[in-house]
C-alpha cells in the first residue's frame, strides 16, 4: 500500500494508479478518523451538546471530571445527590468549590441541576440493562 499523500507524485504514474492511491489514502484517513472518534467517546458525557452539558463542561468538568465521575472534586454521578443538594452546592460552594450564585443565573444553575439528575437517570437505566 502506497501512501501517495506522503510522497510527491512521480510523473511516470498513470492516472489509474494515482486514483487507486488516492482512494487508499482517503480510506486510511477515514478509518483513522473513525477510530479516534470511537476512542475519544469513552469518558465523555452523554448529552454533552445540550445546554446543560455545555455549561457543565465550561464550569464543572475541570474539577468534577469530563464525565462527572470525579477528579479534584467528587463524583456527581451519585444517587445520593438530590436537586436540592445540587442547587445548594451551586449557590453556597461547599468546601473548596466556588459559589456560582453570582456567575451563573438561576436558570443556568437549574439547567446544570437537571443535567446532573439526567446523568443519574441514564446511569440507573444502564445498570438495569446490565442486570
């Protein structure tokens, strides 16, 4: 298999061999892109493109992990977290967590709360499927 995109085109190559080389190059590129996408989806959030996912990624993932399973801060995937506990934490900023009372609107705090509770529901569904 020749990787024509890595080598300069030689004048002696006819049009059909260039076409075949180009097809292989494109195929290899697409395979690598799909492989990278499959590998990078591990450890990411479901519904990350939702409004709650975007706010979470921007404001919370640095400490709580890109998948909300913990890091510097605790996991947010625990069933023991209720809407009230999450909202209070966002407003009060327990322990070393900053308060988001001023930096996030009430609507955005509610959106993050709903998003975290959605993660709990998805985790519960996943557990039920495996048992």
